[in-house]
C-alpha cells in the first residue's frame, strides 16, 4: 500500500506524508502505516481535522506508539493531524482560506480546504474498510466522552459506536461536508466520530478512554487480540441542551 510518500511493509510501521499544494500554499500531512503479516482488513485512525483539538491528536499519537505490527491482523493507516496548518497556529480552521475542513468533504470548491479534503478522501478513505476520527471541543468547552451517529440508521456506524463503548452516544443530522457522512455516500466506508475533552487541555482520563475504545473496536474487528470493553448501559441523546454542534 502507498499513501503519498508512505509505502507500507509487512510487520513494520512506515512513515511518510501527503503533500498538497494550491495557489502558492502548501502543507504536509504526516502519514504512518502499520501493516501486519497478512492483508486482511484496512482501517484508518485520524485526528486534527480541527487544529485546536488536542485530545484527539494525543489519543491517536499515543496509540501509535504502542502498536506492534507483528501482532496486527491487517493494516492501519494513522494520520495524527490532518489540519497541520490549523494545528501550527492553534486554530480550528484552515488559515489559508478560513474554512472549516469538516464542512468541505465531498464538496466542490477551489480553495485549499476543498483540495485537502478531496485528497484525504481519495488517498485514505477509498482504501479503508472503516475509520475512526477523533475530535474534542473548541477552546471554550470540554465535552464528556461520546460518539456520534446519524439520525438516519447506518448499521455499520451504529455498531462501531456500540463497540467503542462510551456511555453517551449523540445522534446528529446527516449533513453535507462532514467526513463521516460523505465517506458513506461516496465509498460506503463507515467512519465513527469520537468526541472527548477540549479547552486546549490534554486530559489523561480521556486519553485512556480513547485508547480503550480503539482497542475494543480493533479487537471486535479481529485486527488485534484483546478484550472488548463496553458499558452495561449506553444513553443515546438527540439534543445537547440547545448548544449548536461544532463538529
């Protein structure tokens, strides 16, 4: 498998990057590929669509450090930070055009964010059987750990949410431009959106929660050996006290 400059090798973790250039602006998005000894399922794990969401970035980076590709069944594509420009400046949006990247997937436009979202869909999502995309809140808020599914039933996404195992599951409307919705429309690739933490603070309890959920999903998908840990009850909510969704 090759994504950008990253070429996978069996039993190893390889590094590279996706490079995007548009109208004299450019960026490199780091890519890691952990490949097991067989060619079974392929999944991706990502964070940093919004550059100020540090908990998601930390969860993905910490998880990557503990992957043993020799014990992996299949292939993991790991992108710790998608919006590297926003991350550099500690900003939610892509500074080059002021766009929210998670409103640009699957849509046409001639700015940097649209080109980046198109590249990610073509290079990463199209090669994956499923994905897990990590977020947290903005600088002003801290969110309790929860996963997000759609008010329209998608069995694959609902299953990932149940297995990831947060006590809270939030329903949201299916909207254009979201990575999770456009991946289903275009490639039938289920992507689970995970939210936890915020306030530009890395919270250890949420890092642990995110890694536990990752292990549960990959164990359920038979990509890792381990234990699936799910709560006795999960609460499915369709409202967040009137607070407008930021994801």
